[in-house]
C-alpha cells in the first residue's frame, strides 16, 4: 500500500522535473538598483578617487560564499563590495571597492594566488543562475585580475620569484640575458609555448587589459573570448587595506557574445571577489545575487512613450500553462493524500 510519505516524495520529484524541464529557478532575489549616472565629460577611468566618482551613490552589495559547486568556499572572507557606476553615452564604467588586508598580485609560484573581482551580465532575457549562468542561459563576465595588471607593468616569471635560480640553456630563445631572464617574447618558435600558440591569454606576454572578457553557461563552461574580442579595460589600486577597481567598456560592442547596453535601460548584474591571501581561486569565491544596473538616459534619447525600464517580462516569469499544470498536479496529489488510509 502506498504511504503518505511515498506519495509526497513522488509529487516532489514530479514538480522538480517540471521546474528543471522549463529551466525555472526555484528561488530568486530582488536586489538594489545601481544607477549609472550620465556625465558629459570623459569618464575617470584611471582614478578611482576622482571627485566625479565620490559624487555618485555607492551601493553596498552583500556577498556570500559559493558553496553550490566544487571547489567550495566554506566561509566568505569578503562580505560586501561597494559599487558605483557612470557612463557618458559612449563608455560605461563600474567602480568596485572592498576591504582586503593584503596585496596579492603575484601568482608565479604554485602556492600563490591573486586577488580578483568579476562583474557578470546575463545574455538572455530572463535571469539565469547567478553563479556562472546555466545551460541555455549564458552570461558575459568581466574578470579583473591583480596579477595581470602587475605583469602589464613588468613581466614576472620563475626567475622573479627565485632570483638566485640559474637556467643552463635556452637554445630556442634569443636576446640579451636570455639565460636567466627569459620571457615569451624571447622565443623564436612559439611551438615551444603550446599555450601561447593556442591563444591562451594566460600565456600571453602582451595582454591588452588586466580584465579578461569571458562567456559561461553553467559550472565548468567558462570560456575566454578571442584576443580580438577582449574589449574590456580596467585598473585597480590597493591602498590602506582596500582595493579600488574600475572596469570599463564602450556602450556599443560588435562582439555577439558581449552584453549590449542602451542608455535608459535596466540590466541584471552580479559580482564576485577572490581573496588571494586565503588561496581563493576558481569556484572558491564570494558572490552576490542579481542586482539591477540602470543607465541614465538623456531625455531626448527616448522615443515618445518609450519606457526607461526593460519592456521584457519580469525575471523568473512562469508561463501560465506551466502554472496550470502545477496546480492540477497539486490538486491530484492532495486528493490522493486525503484518500489514503492514515
């Protein structure tokens, strides 16, 4: 005889199957709105302490440890990040500030990890899962790395971490001091550097920016855009136990896998932070849930009757047909539950 508990389990499995089939998240969060104010002059992209930034409203975004997919982060070391935004109709810039007692901008040694921050935008109408998106719900990620920024100033390799090391010979490299101070630029044949030959940005000695432009559609799918598509810029300053980082990009983009902005619209946005001093990397990070980013529009930029908010359906909208199926399933389950013997 079927028991009440078994009936409840069957109904729960059926409901879960429906939610998974229609890709509907089981929970959502309505966050604050970050206002990207419109300015007429050039944006202060290199100075996070510029008066223009300090005149904007900061939104303090709570962060929590990513503990859904391995590698887990047991507890969040970064509990919040302060976010400000500006745009001038041609460029958009986002300023991020958070507490960090230690500067970690070197990851040459295997035991070292760098500080980093990421900004994430969905590439679909409805909000996908806030951690890396999901199948059928890709996200565009701007990932600023402290070590990339440091390496753009001066290339770092094993000899910078171990200054007394000695290399016997590099027959495939040329240049003054190539014996002890080798860099990828000294290689005459990049076949000796397979990662560089494959276009891996981590192996490139000449990065266009400390920000990596990425695409993801769920855990394990993170993919860098091609070098020609790396169009996000950034700069970071660590001082007095704080990171202040600015990431920026043009409003318009020719890359099909980029987030496309339009003044007057609202876009979901999420954030993540890695603390290198606590060996955080990959999935070990502190993350936010979805918030809203609104780009202020000039009054003349909107057509008569056009809304400044998105005209699309609200996030996590459940189709009426699916709602009806769930209601029928619940009614049938209730009848079966009542009629079963106690």
